[in-house]
C-alpha cells in the first residue's frame, strides 16, 4: 500500500504583502527571502553562527557550531551564556531599561506592569529565594501557576541559576503533576493558592497537595498568593512567596551556563503512551525563539505583543517568555478565559492596551466565529498590524474571518507550523515577503530543511501528500526525551532514514508552499484513497452554517474506512436532516465524491485537549460504536464526551 496522501482541496486565494509593509519589514521581498533561505540551507552552520553572534549575548564564544552524531546534536559547543541575562540584563543599559516588559491583566481586571528593570529585580530576588531553598544548577523545579507575571519570573529565575524548570499547565490535574514530578525527579514545586478562570478559582495549591500525598521527593513548595482562597500550609515544606522575598536582595549574578546545559523539560502527550518530557537546552533554543520572534512577527520596538497561549504550553515558553524578552519586546499576559465576563474580553484587551501583534490558535478563532461578529465589532481593533496562528491547520474560511473581521483586511496572517519538539517556528510566512494563501503555513524558516517525503525518504512531487520531515538538525530542536534516549531515537529518528520525522502529513503545492493535512495517524484510507482529515474538515467549515468539524474513519467492510464527520454549528443554526445532506453535498463539491462523509453527526462540542487540539482518537472510538477506552486524562471537558456518546442522531 502506498502511503501517499491524496490532496484535493483547491485554494486559489492569494494575499500579497502591501508595499508599505514590505518597505519597513526586516525581509522586504520574496526574492530576498529565497536568496537568504538558499544560502542558509547550503551552509546552515555558517548561517546559525552569524545569527548567534548577532542576536545573543555570550560570556564566552563557542568553539564548534555543531557536533552532529545522529540523532544527537550539540550546538555552539564550548560557548557560555545565561538565558535570563539575555532576556533581562542586556536590556538594562539603554532606553529599554524603563520599557514595559510585561503588562498583565488578571481575569477580575486587576493590572500590573513591570519594566525590564523591575522584572530583572524580581527575577534576581526570586533566584535568590531558590538558592536560599537549596536549589542549584541542574535541579528540576515544577512550576504550576496561573497566567501571571510570577509564572514568567519563576521560569527566568530558574534559568538564572541553571535549574531546569518543568511547567505544568494550570488546568492539569493532580495526577498529571504527580507523574511529571516523578518522571523528572523534581525537588521543588512553585505554585499559587489559586488562579481565576471563568469567574471561579482554580484550587492550584490543593491540587499540588493531592499530588504530593506520600511524596518524599519534594522538599519545598513555594506558594504565590494570587486568589486569597483558603489553603493548607504544611509546616516545614510549604513557604509563601512574599515571605521568602523578604529575606533576599535583588542582586544575583547569572550562573555561567554551557550552550548545551538543559533549560527546561516540557511534557507533551503523544497520541499514545505516556507523556514525553521534551528537553530543550540553552543557547540553541534561545537562538531559535529569538530569531523567529524577530522575523516572523517582524518585531518593532514599539510593538505590544500578545500571544494568548498559556505559559504551560511550548507556545507560552517560546513566544510569551523567551523569544519576545530576548528581543526586548513588550508582552501582554492575560490570566483568564477569553469569554469572561463576555465573549468580547480579548477584543476589549486589544483595544485597551493597543495590542499590535496577536498570536492565537485556530481553535480559539473558530470559537470566536461561533460566538458571533458582534463581539469584535464592538471594539476598535485598529492598533493590530499583524495576526498569527499556531497549533492546528487553520481552515481557509476561519483564516478569511480572522483576516477580515479581526484584521480589518489590512493585517497579514502568519500561519506558523511547529511543535513542542522543534522549540521554535519552522514553517511560516514572513510578513513583508511571503504572499499568503489561506490555510497554508507557506515556506520554511531560514536554516530549516523541511520536506515532504515518501517512506523511502524521497521527496514527493508537487501536490502529492507524504510525511513531513526535517532533513538537517537545527539549533532549537529537542535534544532528547528526558530519561529515555531510546524512545527519542525511535519516535523521531527511525521512521524516515536520516530525517527528523514530525508525525505530520503534508503536501507542497507547485509554489513549494506547505499544506499540513493532519497527523499521519489520523489519515483515512477510503477505498484505497488516503485522505488527510484537515481538508475534509476545512471543506465543512467553509459552509456558512458550520463552526467546527472533526473527521475520523470508521471501519467499513467495503471501503476499508468510511468517513464520519462530527460537526458543531454556529450559535444560531439548527441541525436538520436537510442540512446534513447539504453538508455532504458541499464536501463532494469542494473536494470530490470520495471525501463525502458517510455519516455526519451534529454535536454541541468536540473533545479537545487542554491546548485546543481535537482528540480524534476518542471520536474514532465513538464513530466505531465502541466504548472510549483510551487515555482521557488530557481531555478538557468530560461533558462533551458524555454528550457525544448520545448524539447518534
Ligand atoms: C500541529 C504547538 C498545521 C501539528 C506549537 C504539530 C499545526 C502539532 C500548526 C504540534 C500549523 C502546529 N498548521 N498544524 N500552523 N502548528 N500544528 O507540540 O500537528 O502542541 O505536529 O506545538 O500541532 O503541537 P504542539
């Protein structure tokens, strides 16, 4: 059986960068991008070395740019630097000293702004708190916090003394905390009493207490007071953040770190098996995030930059904390839900703070569409100049909505493809250079040798689907899975010879643009045709009644697999048998009869991970008529699953 994935969805719309935008951009034309890209691929080490010299502050220069013993990479070997020094101290000598580094708004509406000077001081003080509590270079520290400046302060303080942080998303349960503490061998947990979410208080400290029952390994829990909810303090183990800060001063020289010293571990759940502790190191990771922040968002010193991802995800690590701060940018952080108290909260924040760059996820965009245009339309969004997306393929119709309703037709959209493992953005438009096609992440970033290949590793012709791989190591790549080199090798470096395998399926069009068709595991095989899920979903979402769709296969005696679509409608629409038939026809027209869903099920919501990815694995089990047996610990809302089981019609 061929593993080539067929691709039928045609998207002809194209949006060229405006002349004014190109003129002021870091990269001003497609030709300039092409030339730089070509050079960066002919000699990646030369390219990365030049960037590392220009963008980062080194205490000692490296000796060797890359040591590559597949699948293990070492970048900038012999170099010394400190990530927190790069994100803070270097901005203290000029005007950025008094520039806002973090602007924060809590869900109830409380506000804090920290300048670079203030943030630096807080980080140094908290780094001293860590030291006071016997945390040293190489120790692992769990951070389980709400979205507040202290979460970033805790991360940067770890980086300052060389401790390895592992942030656990504040929406995860005590079980998840427990597993991660165990897996990474952490000595400390940093948490808060609680955090606000949709008007309620998430009992963070209580979850930590539950995770620490019978635990001897954690010596100290530091608790930031955020929500003033009642908590239990365990004598001898727990300490208040604000109390600890009274004992220390604001002077903490950065620890000299090797380029390859670990910076953090972040757990990501694959489609099967236990979560993997993705390990990133210092110099390469920082270079990847800083360089992409600069070019992909075409960052200017006056920007107010807002990435809505939680700090518990890699997007929050790379594009709320490390990338922007390394560039001396002003970053907005918001604690709560986008629809609290009303579905216009995001737009209100953009208006209030004059946000210029907005980076969010397709799942959020589809929710905004579903809630209705009246919410963004109530606000002045004219400060925005650039929009971004990440996390899933964006359906062309959702792209168009984002472009028109949020971007007022004037803001380019950077659809950025990357992964926890890649550390930084890999495939992306550059706003002043790349003509945009809705639904395509467009072209690879400098130094990234991305390709679509068959099982033998041969590049497939245009518009033929295959496996998305990266053929050369890059600085911000994961170095290993914590404690499991074998799994690292097997998972990423054995599927296609000599290549990093992403797990995603993709095709390139005749212009070389990348179109992600979904995870390879989700690809359907209908009567011998291999179809990516994302195209069928996009076809459904392009119907005016549809808000969101997820497509899975169901075993079928004749065709191998039948196409089952789960569809949520826009708020004002109603499910009817006629609509179901119309939608089937709509897919047939957009893609072809082969992709026409055999079954369409209307649902109020779709099962998603906490980071907003649709859990097709669960839908597959439901579509097949069976019980949901797989792991559901990463599911955001159990009610959705319960309701889905009842939606056979
Ligand atoms: C998917 C998030 C299409 C993809 C940074 C990838 C995307 C996985 C895009 C990684 C995009 C991310 N277009 N698909 N622009 N961005 N993905 O580790 O399947 O949470 O492999 O990292 O999300 O998800 P992760």
